[in-house]
């Protein structure tokens, strides 16, 4: 005979307003979530869930909204160390005179390690539980992510020219294959294949990258159609738009993700929908570099899968996904002259379910549902800018910021509790970041006219 007592679980989060982001947008007032071995095992009214489960640890979520962690679908984590180095410049000057020389000089595994830990601290503090990264020395990014306890999708930037980590494109592909094997069983880290862009990776590299991604069932992510200049140059060089050019190389399928996707024709959008392409939408970076506005409503209507990302901290300049959510809502209202465009639920969806789908985690992340990974955040609602509360989605889209996230849980592990970081020593982290910046600033910083 089996005793009928409550089942033991690792963690209960009880008493909050659950914003499940499930298919029915279910909200549960005074809800609870039971977590065991990194998975959500129950979601429901607090009295029911707490009667059925007994937890080793209970977090009282009274006065908080509890929702799935935010998923950053595109960033370059170590670029936190270039934040504010050079701003308010034309893209070409910014890249050629500041960012690329600084990268050529500064990027090594140590810099990547500290820059990623700094990024992880910022992301955990603002409720991001996964980031999809493209940079160099991605193995060091994987190790830093594990140290911080944050989920990561790694992608070594694959380019035609020598990178800080690879002398040749073949080196970059071999390094990526090593990553795919090394991290195959890791609970937090997954590896993707990321040719930088169709203008910086040759047709051969783009095709071989896709072959590698296919062999491992990995996501394939590239910067595509970010600026109008890129599109013009693609027409001049290949006689095709960037999207049609990639299609001619047979690299477009539902595991292909475009970062940005700003300058797209109707034919491009139709082709993308047909191929099942996804976009990591990065509205703040597109605004800051004056790249343009991705046609979000049109893309969504056509059935192109959309997620949300910050891009790197040199072009944003923070990794706070709440800023991205808010900007997405505002930007598409303005450019479409339509206040109903990109409504509150849509932009919350982009940062949760949308990004999960884009990155291949649709069945595992993005909502509070039984069987999904326990990646969730608590938002402190007892604050002047969040009172009164009529509509939680309105607050999430228009009033919440990263500093309102009280507690962050990733894979069932509490990594920040009541704004106290539990996995990282931020004092050491800030000191190391300042040391590195003291070397970079005088060499590569922009001087303001006095
Ligand atoms: Zn980028």
C-alpha cells in the first residue's frame, strides 16, 4: 500500500500571480509551482499544489508576478566590456575605427570569460534565463554560463578572414564541431552554428556551416538584412537579395534563424514563411545604429517565427530584455502609425514563447507548464510604478524594468534571490571588468568634441 501524503519536491514557489504564457494565456491568482529535478511538475492554485507537494525549499511569492524567464535570442555577451566605448557614430566609423580594432587587440579567452560573467550577472538580475550568443572563444562563454548558472546557446562567429580565435574558416568550423561534441550532454549549454553574415562568410562557408548544423541537428544563425546598404551590396554582388541568395545556397529551413531581418521585400517575407525561417528581432540595436525597423506585423501575419534579442551591449547598450519588450511595442506602433500594433501580450510572447520557438526550445522553455524546464522569474509588484494593477500584460510591456526582478530560477536552481546574486561574486567581477576597460578605453575610446 502506498501512503497518500504529499510528494517530496525540490522547490515550491507559492502565493504569486502566475503568468503562465501557455496557449490560453492562463493567469492564476495565488498560484503555486512545484519544481523537481529542474522540471516544473505542477502548476495551479496554491492551496491545491501545496497540499499535494512538500518541498525542501519554499519561496513565498506573495506580492509578485511569477512568469517564465526571458529568452534573449541574439547577443554577443563579452561585448559588455565595450559598452559605452564609442556611441553616436555612423555604423562604418563605429565598426572600423573603434569596435573592430578594440576586438582585434582585446579579445582573448580571459576577456571573454570576464565579459560573459558580467553579461550573465546583468541578465540574471533583469530576469533573462537564456541567451543565444555569437562571439569568439565560445567555449569560454559556455564555461562562464555554467559558472553563473544561466542557460546559453553558443555560436562561434564564423568568418572568411582570420578571427581572434581562428586563422581560417576551416579552423572555425573545426572549433564549432569540437563545441558540438563537448557540450552535447550539458544541461545548460547547447551549441549552434553561426556564420557571421552572408557578406562576411563565403558561399562555401555558409554551405559547409549548414552541413555541420544539419549533422548535429543544430540551430543555424546569421546576421541577415540588417542594413539597407547590406541589401544593396547583395544585389550588386549576387544579383539577389540576402534572403534569396541564402535560399540559392539551400541553407534556409526551420532551424535557420536570422538576427535582425530589417530590410525585407514582400518576396523575401513570402520565401521566409515558405521555408519556416525564424527571426531574432533586435529593435534597440536597430534604432541605435539607425538601421531601420523590421516589418514585425507583416512578418507575423505571414507566419514568420519571431523572437526577441538585445544584440551586443556595444549597440544597445544594455542586456535588459524589458527594454527590448517595451521598445518592440513602441517602435511598431510608431512606424505603422497604429497604436494597436505589437500589443502588450504580443511583445511578452516574443520574449518568452517566441524566442523559445526560434531557438528550438518550444517544448522545453517559454511557459509555466508541467513538464517544461523550471526557468522562471519573480517580479516585485509592491512598487509605486506597478500599483494599481488592472492588466498584468500592460505592466510587463510598459512599466516593468529589469530592476523589478526579485528572484531568478534557472533549471530549478535559484541563482538570484531577493536581488542577491547566489552564483557570482559581483565585487570581483566589477574589479576585473574595470581592469580590462582601463586598457581598452585609452586606446580605442571615442572622444567627444569639447
Ligand atoms: Zn549581432
